[in-house]
C-alpha cells in the first residue's frame, strides 16, 4: 500500500469523525495517574462531544485537567487528537445537541440516575498515519488549524 497524501489523510480523518461512534480517551489525574477508557462521541464539525459519569476517573480527570488525548481507529490506521476540554452540566447542552448525541451513539446519559457531565473536546492537534511510511506528514492540524 502506498502512503496517503496529507489531503487524503484529512479526508479519511473527517470521514472517521463523521462515522465512527467510539474513541479511546486518555486522561490523567492531578497527580499523574493515567486512565484510558473507550467512550461514545458525536462530532459536530468542530468538536467531539463525550459523556461520562461526573465522579468517574475520566470525568474527574477531564474536569480538572482541561486537556485530553483521544484516538480513533486501529493501531495500523490511527487518528490521534489532542484537545481542550469544556465541561458542561447535563442541562447546559441544548436539547437538540443531546438528542443528536443519543441518536448517533444509541446512548442517552440524560435518562440515567447516575450524574453525568458532557465534555466538549475541541481539537488543537490532529495526527493520522497507517504505517511507518506515513509518519512524515502525520500532523494534519496544529494549534487548532488544519494544515492541509
């Protein structure tokens, strides 16, 4: 397989954001304890929307750290996103946005008794690669702006 162009990698990344349902979310506690968990997401063209219990390790980490790294895809076709986190209480998100999340993911945290929060992740850096031959040029976004 020949390496993809950066433009093709961006198209593939945007397709994955529009069609995938789950991401791996890597966060860390204030004292540096790492935590990795899969979460469902919705992409609105600007940010990923996640939901997790407010008192879970991921919920606490995202609320206190304001930074996160998420991964889409497989190890031999990966998209890595570093982003800034905005924390929203369940009732702070417009209803239609929550409805969209529920329809896409098949999961509606608004209906649960466990207190959840929304976490809006705005990408600051996006990388995509398949094999070592795509390591060069893997940066597709820097400082929140697409480079390709």
